[in-house]
């Protein structure tokens, strides 16, 4: 399963989701701005310090838009 951790108002997060939509990929969105569990998971489990965080099958695929993190 493809997941994306995003922050409200983040243009890079919006662009990453638009890329997924354009490519026909389905994904689950986790908003770190409103979900403290998602924020904790992004920071602690995935060791991410910026968004978007793209995770596939439990493995981090990229941090930051197009992996620029």
C-alpha cells in the first residue's frame, strides 16, 4: 500500500499527490498537521524531518518532494 504523510498548506505535498493522481496511483493520506499519531510515526518510525513522506509497504520511498529531503 502506498501512503503519503503531508502537512496542511504544503505545496510540495499537493504536487506529490497530483503526481500520484496523474499516474493513476491510489494512496492513503496521513495529515501530520492534524494527526499527532501520524506526526509521531513520520518522525520516529520513518525518521523524516520534512514532508511529503512517501511510504510503500512500510518502507520509506522518499522524504521531501521527489526525494529532495
